[in-house]
């Protein structure tokens, strides 16, 4: 018996949505009543069937490993008959978020620091914006600390950090770590000294602070 099957799904994309999950999307195939999803750790091994008769044009794969690239292909089905496989697409699950610590680094600056994340290409530092109620990107570094300058002395600032990984021309930004707060304060004075300045006065001196 001859069966007409739908064409292979097109525009397959894989996007990491957490450290343990990825979302696979594709353009619908005309006439399809469902889709089968296959996974592998290389493009050549994307042959493990992980979902059958998916209703819709996306699937969320869970219980994955962090910072791992998975490859997928999809077939369209009609009345239990399976069509050709799509092209293979791959994507990384997200890196875990490093927890930030923040301390004053002077009267108008704070230093944000965090532990390194294995596999990270760098880190993005965000500061809370009270006007927009969102965290704005203030710096991108490859080290594990960042000094934010030009701040207002005595005002509290909140920060979070995300690790990122480069994958060819793409950048995969990881999850956010815990936030941390600090406010710039002047550094403590040093070289404090007191000496007599006459029979009824004492002269105090100290080093200047930035």
C-alpha cells in the first residue's frame, strides 16, 4: 500500500532554556498529524527517539546535563507513517549562574566578584535599574571580578552575574546567580597621627582618601 507522508520539518532550532533543558522548534509540515524527535551527542548520532507523536511544532527536552551540546532531528508523521528526517541542529544547555559578592572599592565604586564556572568563555555583570525594574548589563569580562565605577557614594546597588559560552558565532548566556548588594563608601584613613600644637591644642593629621 502506498502512503503519502509529510515532508521533513524545516528550520529546526535548538535553544537552551536552563542548565537541564532545551527547547527544539521547527516549522510545521503540511499534512502532519504529529512529530517524532530524535537526540544525540553528535550530529551523526542524533538517532535516539525521545518523543513520539508530538502535537505542535516544539518540544522541551528535560533532565539534561549542564553546559552540554545536544543534537536533534525531527520527522513528521501522518496516520502512523513517518516521513524523512529533518536536518540536524544542535545547541547547548545553559551554564550555571555564579553567586556574586560585592564590596565597596572606594567612594564611587564597588567590586563584584564570583567563583569561576567550568566551561565559561566569560562573564556578564548586571546592575539593577530601579527605573525599569530590570538588571542592565554593565560589564563583560573574562576574569572573575569587575569594578563598577561612577557610582553615588552611600547608595546601595544590586548586582548579578551570568556566565556565557561562545559556540561558533553564537553566544549562549547562562543562568543568573544569586544577587548581592553593596554601597560605595570612602576608604578608611591611614597614617593617623596626633601631636602637640601648643600648650592648649593638639594637631591631628591623616592621609587623604580617594
